[in-house]
C-alpha cells in the first residue's frame, strides 16, 4: 500500500475516532430513515393507490442497513481498542481519550501526559496502525494492491 492510500486510510480511522460519540446518533437517524421510508411507502399506496417501486425501497433500505452495520463495526472496534489499551497500556488509552474524545491539541496533551510532540506522533502512529490492522482483519477496509 502506498503512502497516499495509507494516509487516506488513517484519516478515515481518525474520522471514526473523532466522531465516536456520535455513532449511536447516526445509527438512530439511519434507523428512523428506514421507518420513515416504509411509512411513506404504505401511506402513499393507501392515499394515491400508487407508490414508488417496492424494489427501490428495498434497495434503499439495504443500503441504509449496510451503513448501520458499518458504523456499528467501527464502534465495536474502537471500544475493543480502548478496552485493550485500558487493560494493557494506560498511556495509549489516556492519549486516545485526550486526543480523540476530549479533542485536546498537542500542547494540552503534552502538559497532561508529559509527552513531546514526537512521542505523541509515535503513539498516534502506533494506535492508527493497530486499528488499521484490526480493520483489515475484520474486512472493514479494502486492501489496495499497488
């Protein structure tokens, strides 16, 4: 995998880390979208005796369900990573908590954890590499052959 692909993949992983607290809300929004589309399908059929194709509705709902599954997989992967670090590597756990959940900048993290910018970058790279490998193992990322 080239550096550009790896960089984009790490950005994707960081997106899920930074937005971890909103995953449940996104899942609920998607579930409501399914319920709403099913209601509209039935309502339209009842009122006008015509509606959008049932096939279109099924395809749309399958796509939404895939997105929900993907979000839940990422949430679970992050939870497992936090648990692992919480049990085995308190420094990495604290770094993840401060950087991705409390969204502290480098200087605040340096003050709290007494880590230089280089040490923070090394820890960040280790965390992202670990999540990257888990995501590949769980078929959550597609490997790109270059």
